[in-house]
C-alpha cells in the first residue's frame, strides 16, 4: 500500500505574479532567439534610422532655423533627440506585425493549450522588442556622435542625465509597442498591422517639436504639438542631453518635460496593456 510519505513530492505552485513573470521571460527568450535566426530583421531596423540621421543632418541642416541661428551644427544637435524618439516609436509597427503574424500562423492557439499566464505572450513580445529597440538606439547614438552630435552642446550635462534621457526614450518606445500590440490583435494580416502601425505615427512624430521648433508651426497646431506625448519626451531629452532648441512654451509638458514624459508613457502602458490583454483573452478564448 502506498503511504502518504511514499508519494512523489508535488511541485510547489507559484504565485500568480511569479508565474506571469516566469512565463513572460520564456516568451521573451523565444522572440529573441527568433530575432537572431532572422538577422535581416535587426539589420533593416538599423538601416532606416541611420538613413534618417544622415539625410536630415546633411540635407536640411543648413536650411533650418533654431532660435536665431541657421548654423548646421546647431540644427544637428537639435535634431538628434527627435530622431532618437522617432526611432523608438517606429518600433510600434514591427511589434504589431509580429503579433499579427503569430495570430495568423496559429501560434497563439498553441500558447493557449499551455498552462501559462495569458498576458505573458504579449508581455514577452513587447520585452523582446524593447531589447531590439535598445540595440538600435545604441547604434544610432554612435552614428550621431560620428556625424557631430555632442551632448552638452548648449547646456551642461553629465553621464547620469544622458542615461536618464535614453531611459525615457526606451520607456516611450515600450509604451508605444503596446499600442502596436493592440493593433496587431485587431487586424487579420501582418501587412495590415504594419500599415496600421505607421499611419498614425506620422502625424504624431511630425506634428511635434522633433524636427522643427514648435513655435514655427501654425497657431492652431502649436497646442497640439506641445501637448503631444512624443513632444514631451523630445523636450525632456533635449533638456537632459544639453541640446539646443528647448521650446519656450508655457504649456505644462514643455515646462516640466521629464515628469510629463514619465506620466504619458506610464499611462499609455497601463491603458493599452489592459486593452491588449483583454483583446488577447477574447481572441484566445
């Protein structure tokens, strides 16, 4: 007769939060391995922002006025925060397309059959995209230094402030990948997710202070640009990097850009993660 002491020990059940974290890290690892096996995904993701840096620097550098200056070096240092922010937000399209591709191939159905936290699939995907975004941002920063970007050009800064600026950029990029996740769950094909992920990004990034001084925009567009979450992060990075071209606006996000950037990004994560997980549960239910 088998006694209680002879029975095989049962594995301890993890708490819900610990289980969700563990599952998310497993999915993150799966997506990172997939990226290494398809290196062109990473390479093409690096080429586009590098082209933006070179084109904007050398094509528009001598024709843009920042404050009272048309010096190409001033515009070069003004531009980089905007290019960095644009790069991390454009990762949204890739996140949406990746999730749509997993849905289209039935991978989500396979995950559904496993004893794993439902939200872990999306969290793992967005964390893997965050790693890729960090790699892209690192390469882009090196290219920016090569073409003449110099932190502290207009105001004193230090290493901690520079790292804080890059931290805000990565947080914004992570927040926007959750918007991409919702788009990817809402469409039927990866192609539609890519298109849907880019259409709304163009007005968000160009109706901002990223590439021109927002005070030069038409009067009715200036408040839109100044209260744009994207603009808050760009303004915060210029402040932390010591770059020229800080907006003189009295709008709250422009006066307190670091706080505004943090609040905007956290709100976007909370709202769109909730919507995405709810959408995923319905799709996988």
